[in-house]
C-alpha cells in the first residue's frame, strides 16, 4: 500500500454526525484541556481515547534523545492505536496545543464503539492498524532501545522476544553503531553490562530475563482468578482462531502463550497459499490481525506465560503456570504447537542465537546482509526462508538430505528457488559440525552419496528440519502417539487408553472437555489454513460440551 494511502487511512476525519453517534454509543461528554496540558504520556496504562471537537492535539515520540512530532490531530481526528485493545502501555504522548475540547472515552467505552457501531468500528480499527504500520517504517519511530553486541546470545534473545511480540524497538549494535559509546556513558553503564534496554533517557534494564522484560515494559497481562469457559494453551493460528470465535460467541476466554503469538507461522515472511490473499501476506500480519480481533471481542492473551502442568478438579481443567499460579477452565484447547527440531551436531546448541537460527525474519536478516548463509531443510518453511534470505544475503546454500527439491516442498516455491541466481541447492547433503567461539564462523557438510566433505564459511545457519510437539506438560490422562502428538477422535482407537469420543467431537482428546488442534494434534495437516479451521471448529464442540456440562 502506498504511504500516502496508508496515511489517509491512519488519520481520517470524523464528521459531525459520526462524532454525535460516537457520543451516543458511549455517553461521553466533552472535556477541556489547556494549552500544553498532557492528555497522556508514553508508558501510561489504561490511557483514554480522545476525539477532538475543537483545537489541536500533538502526538509526540518521546522515546528518542529528543521529542519528535509524529502528527497533529485536528477537529474530527482521534488519538490512539492498537495499544488500546491489547492493553499495552501507550507508545506515544499527546499534548494539547492551544485550548482544546475533546470527547474523553475510557477503554470500556471504546470497546462499546467497536462492538455496537460497525461503521465507526471499521474506521477506528483500520486507523489503528495503519498507524502501527507507519510507526514500523524505518526511521519513523525509535521505541525501546536495545544496546548490545550482534555476537551476544542475550542480545539476540531480547531482540527476538521484542520482535516476535511486535514491540516497537531500535537495536544499536555495539560493533557497528557510532552512537553506542556515548549512550552507554549517558546511562552510566559499560559494554560488560550489555545488553541493556532503554526508553528515551531512562535506562530500564540490564540483561533482563524474558519475563522481567515483559513485565517491565507492560506487555504481560495476568490471567484473572475466575473459572474461564475456555482456556487455550498456545497462540498460534489454531489457538488464536479458537479465541476469536470463542470470545465473539460469548465464551470467557484466556490464551496462555509461552513465547509470542503466531507460533511458527507467525515468523513466516511470506504465506502465499492462504485463501483470500492472492499476493500473499506475512505471518506477522496475519498474527497482528488475529490478536487484534481476539482483543476486540474480549479474550485475554497472556505472554509470556508457560504452562508447566495440567490436573483436573472434577470436570474442570487446572493449568499450572511457570512461576506459580494457576488457571481454571471448564474447557481446554491444547494448541501448544511444536518446537523446531535441533540438528544434533557438535556446536549447534552452543551457537543458538549466535549464528544458528530457527526463523528467517528481519531480526535475523540484519546479521547476515551481504554474507553467505545456509538453510537446512526441504519443506515449505525452508523454501520460504531461502526466498526471503536471497534478497538479503550474497548467497544462500540450501542443504537437503534427498535429491529432489519437489518431494516435500510446494512446486511454486521449488521453481522460484531454481530460478534464483544466488541460491545453490546442495542435494544429498548433511551438516556434520559447526565451529565458532562466541558466534558461528564455519560449517562442515558432507555429501552422503559421494562422501565428499567440505567446509563453508558462514555467519548464519537457518535450520528447518521438522518439529517436535510441545506436550511434555501433559499428564498421562491425555493420550499421545509414539512421537508425542496428541491423539483426538478416531486416532484414539490406536491408543491403549482409548475412550470413544462422542460424535461429532472429532477434536476431543481422551479426556472429555479437552480438545487439541493445530500442529500439536496427531494426524493434523501442517498448514496455516488447516490450523485456523480446526481452531474455529473447536468452538462448536465447546458449546456442545458446555450444554452437557
């Protein structure tokens, strides 16, 4: 979308009739602010939504060294972005310029608008999405500042968590950014303290844990101590679909995600075979919209909230959470997905985050521009990574164990790889060893047919060799197959603990009221559309189960 069109969508002007309707939806009355008075500041929680009746409201980016004007709202304009719905803190500040009069609307009032006034809802939601897109444009917004070395695994861990959770931030590389030393002096820290996280002139954290980082920047939401109608473990496509449909149909829904919404699909740079998107879309775009929908309908997404165990209190599921606490629900959806499988060769685990990666996104691409990189795997995830990295790296080596690129990869991807000049496919080839001290430098590979071995210099290896289900938190009451995937419906017949599921509970596990969907389910089709379909289908089964309950 052209930036001019995006800007038009991001900053619409409501007419008098729309403003009057908005007031009727919420019962909001006009409030007056004097020149220079703050409407809200960056970092504020539960900040209000303002519609300008008269005067001007300036929006400031105060996350950098000096405040920067992003836009000025005039009469008919309104403040806010997706943070209103996700419950995250404000990323900008708003100040009155001249005396102004505004309609001040709390979060609950905004949700009423979105649910009861469809025409206004469309305008506001599209504006929120477009504004966040504009902030993500390079050079437009500073956000949090992460200062650390490109060779530090902790720096990568922090950057990866922020990127996956779509937090606005800027990375300052110790090895490449000339401002780093001056900034470290201003914050009173040294290189040995890095990575550090800062906002504006305030140093927030020194090498924090992931949970501490999430809590400090305000993106972690704690589940309520209530009995939920539906608890969803995992916020991949299946889990998000169930949350959207469940919450929109009145189910009190919570989603517990251990790392970031989107799952493996959320890290794909191009999904080209998803129905309704002929030009394709990124996994992050799909995830952003799904999270926004879930928030709009009232589902609570808690990240990072790893689940460590599952027990049952009569008919209710009780989920134990990492760090203490629990969540109780009448129905449970296991949509915890799968983890990428490790190569299992010397040096692999030690160099994870320091040259060995399991996703190819802009976060990783920054580390290998102009270099030779390596992708291992023959499926669609590997193919998508190759196509993306070919536009960033000098050369991409694709290693596959077999001799046919088309065997496990969609033909459109395989053809594109064959037509890309800076991609070399190494068939019948496996990784034998990785070398490097703090970061990857070389990889030893071997042709399994000829026995020929060679060493390739590379700062980055991307591994896509399959996945293992995240089910180690499940009790024996939940039947799994020999590989750990959750059995459902007819597949339970192959289990010694088989209990006949009630028709049409095809996604129900061996425990009534507990369902499984997406990659974690035994026999599932590993496609985004299939996972979304299963997640949506579960909600029908939940309603039927709750009627019986």
